[in-house]
């Protein structure tokens, strides 16, 4: 395996550009966990960089073996170069470039549809956590709408722990587009609001459903809330007034799942 020692190497420069969001067709897989998840999900990995400092690690050796089997272009890099490629405080042992997943949640009506519509969730770590809980709770897809972070950005990918590589995720420029997509799948639209809505455990969440969640700062716009088919409020003990967006999504989705399994 060829070893690169310059932080100005073309592949290093390319990886940094992808991490900055300058390549809309590719994503950066930073770390052994994400690379392993990508391999398991069948994502098309194009290139990989392996740290010379971890060449003897069993986990890395297994990843390298699988990458070789798939004929992925690989190079080795010395620790200072890995520090330029990896975004983590302790640089990863392996970093890979992969094709950005292409999936749409704009499908045919389905009795099983359970979607998450994230509106203006700008913190990539929070968005990644929403993706993670959505997959765990059995959601069939997710939409990142408006000013939401890129669900395939490096920090959001790490927050999702690989779920973003499996869950169908679409991006829409406005929440209206994502709501229209969900309605075409026969979904009712449920807006999660901190107060004033139907208490979650009194609401009927059976059937196709799309759960709207806004940013922790400003929440959902009043017009979006009014246009929803139902407004949901999670009971909270005072003085707590709101929950993290990912926690909200988890509670609502698991209640919907419980009701649909009756």
C-alpha cells in the first residue's frame, strides 16, 4: 500500500473539501465505525486512507481486507497526515470517501409509513441523533427541511452512528415541500409543540403518520403548526418547558409504534 506523507496530497485536500461540504456527491466516513457501517450497508466506497500507526489493529486489518476485496483504492498515511484528514480530536485510524446516499421519502401511499420531518434543525449533532432514534423506532424515512443541517455532513453522520447510511433521507428546501411529500404517502401530519396541543397519550397515532419537529430554539412556525392535522404535546413536569428535538422524536415515534402494534 502506497504511503503518503504530505498534508498537501491531492486526496487529503479532497477529503477536507468534502468535510467542508464542498462536494455534494460524496461524503466523508471518519472512523472505523462509520466505515464498517458503510461496508455493511453496501454503500459505494471510492477511496480510503489508513493510518500507519494502526496497521496492526485487528479491527483495522479486517476493514482493510474487506476494502481490498471490493477493490477500493487505498493509501496509508502517517499520523500527521491523518490529523489533517480526520476531524476528530484523536485522529481516526481509517477515513474513507463514499458516494452520497441517494434516497427519497416521496413514495406511494403506505399503511406502514412513519416519517420524521425535521424543520430548521441546524445543529448537526442533534440532527444526527434524530436520524438515530428514527431508525431505532422503526421510521420508514426522514426529511431534513428548510435550514436544517446536512444529515450527511461529518458531525451529523457521527451523531447518527451509521443510521444515516440505512434510513431513507431526503432534503427539501422548505417544510411545505416535505409536508406535501408526506401527504402523498397518505400520512397525517403531527406537529410536536411544547404546550397547548393534544397530550401525546390521548392522541390517536395509528396509521400513516409524519411527525414534524422544529429546532430547539424557535420550534415550528405558527403557520406550519396550524396546517398540521394534529398538534401533539408531551406531558412534562414543571418547571421543564421543552425537550431536546431528538428526545421529542423518540417519545412520539415509540408511542406511535406502540399504538400501531396493538
